[in-house]
């Protein structure tokens, strides 16, 4: 769990230098969408960032009153983003929610006129305007409906959080699987609109979202829906898209679409716990470092962000873990085994082949390595998102291990590299290598 369910104003917090000025200028210019996009990105990375949370409240609150003439109004996806759930105030009776700024002491005087609802100052029982109009009164006062609470509802409203939001830690998420009831799977934009409402992700997280086809009739009931979720996760695990034991790390939720009111199934899969680093893992990490260093020496002056990023300890750690898993699978099956993971700006695919014999190793790639890579790249490509693609291959006879690497940087001006040892000699000659 990444953040608290309900935002509370702390007495002290660290301001983010320049943020207040930047957001104020954007608000002054009516550019709420740009302001909120920046704040959502910030809160996606750091949900406990108080400065970003309070600025988001101000943007969401102010944009409401100035929507009509704003240059860039908030989008409805931004307004209902799960990232903003902790700062939202929600009606206790219906699903209506809004953003109020009473929790920010300096705005105490604002927002009484045209209040979106009322709240009990003792227990935060909340009613939206519509539900308040229908609630029984005692004279002019609206008594709190919480049993045993003597409070009276007032226009000053504090955050209550939004119900039903799954506050996962995006940094600990392996994949988010989305299924829509009916024969036509959603476009990525439609899927994101639903996902970001219930899970604290931003549109940039699209590569983590995997859209799957629904099985007719299974979405209607909770039990059959759960069965479909299990079946999907199991299949993806067998296809090595998810790490082993994925179902135990999954949470599934059934929600309604934002526009279409159709049922959606969202399955989030957490990353597996880091395996305690073993000697084998350390050995692979060293091999990866050596390999990268050798490539750097052979290609002096090539230091684009994709290449330098590959050298970070985090990525080397993850790659070594993937290679280790793939190697264990390859040993058991006695042929090519593959594991993949999306990590920061990289799609990392690790392949392991249980032999050092190069002609035998090449034979593992159906129709040759170049066409294998082409298919893999097509499967895992996310047009419009600058993701670099890395394919590591470990060839091992159990005693000696050799690594090979293919790298297709997101930026085509950076050096791309094909694992040459995986190419048939005739292909290599025809490419002039
Ligand atoms: Zn209501
Ligand atoms: Zn109360």
C-alpha cells in the first residue's frame, strides 16, 4: 500500500521548490489540465508529497468554478484519478465525490457559497447536495446520521477518501490486466480511463497495462469472473509474461466503465519479492557488467541515455534475476526458456539456452534469430512510449555461461545492437558483419 486512504494535513512538510509558483501561474492562465498532469505525475512517484497533494486540491477546486472560460479545463479522467482519492470528499450515501479545500487553513474563508455538500465535524459523515436535500431535518439543522453521533452537518468539509480505490504501489506492480465484457476488447485509451479511476497510475503507465479478451458470459457473476481472472493469470504465467506464482500476488476487481457502463475486470499483479541474492545471481550480475563494459569499449563515444541507463545497479539486478529464472526453466525443459519484465524505460526479455554450442543455440530460434527478435519486438512494442527493448541470452552448459545481447534503443539515433553470435554465418556475411 503506497499511501494513506485519507489525506490529513500535517503540521510540517517539505515544500517542493518552485512548485507553488509554477502551479499558480498555470492556474492564473486557465491551464488546469497541464497543472494537474504535472501534479499527478509527482503524486504517482511520491504519494506522500504533501505539497503536491495540496496543490492538486487547489487545482481541482478552482477549476470547478472557472471551467467555462478556462483555456484548458481538467479532463474527467484527471478529476476522477485514483491518485487523487485520498484528497477527495465523498458522499456517505451515494457515489458522488468532490474536492474541497477547507483542510488547507489558508483557504478557510473560501468555498462556503456553492458548497458541494455538508459534513459532520465530529465523524465526517458526509452528504452531497442532492442527498442533503432529501435528508430528514431537525428544524433548520441536518443531524448526523451516524448512530450515537450528536454532530450537525456543516458546509466545512474535509477529505474522506474515495471508496473502492485500490491503493497499490505502482513501483511494486508487475502488470495490470484489463478485460471488458463483450466481444470487442477496449482500446488502450478506454482501458486507461477505467484503470486510472481505480488504481493510482498515470497515462504514461500504459505499457504496464495488458488488455485481454473476455470469455463470453463469464463476467456476469462474481464466481465465474474470478475463475476467468485465475485462468488469464495462469495462461500469462505459462507464456512467461508474468513471473511464477502470479495468482498469489494478484488482486482483481470488477468495476463499471466510465462511458459505457459495461463491466470491466481489472487484475493487478504485484512484483514477486526479490529473491535473496544468491551466488548465482551475483555471478550473472557480474557477467552483465562485464558484457556492457566490453561493448562500451568496442564502441567509444556511444553514451546515449538508453545505454547508460542499462548500467544502473537496479537494472542489472533485475536482469540477473530474470536470467536466473530463465536458466532454471531452460535446465528443466532442456530448451530455450524466456522471462520478461517491464522495468522503468526498458522492456527486458531474458532468454536462456542450456548449451554452449552456438549452432545448437541458434537452432532454438524458429526461422532464425532476426525473425524471432522481430516477432518479440512486435509483441512487446508500445508505440508512442519511449521504451527501449533489450534481449539478453544466456548460453550455459551448467559450468560455463556466455551472454549475448540485442538492444533496440527507444531513440533510433542511439546505437542499436544485434546479438551477432546468434546469427547464422551466412546472415552475418550478408549484413557485412
Ligand atoms: Zn449523495
Ligand atoms: Zn457525526
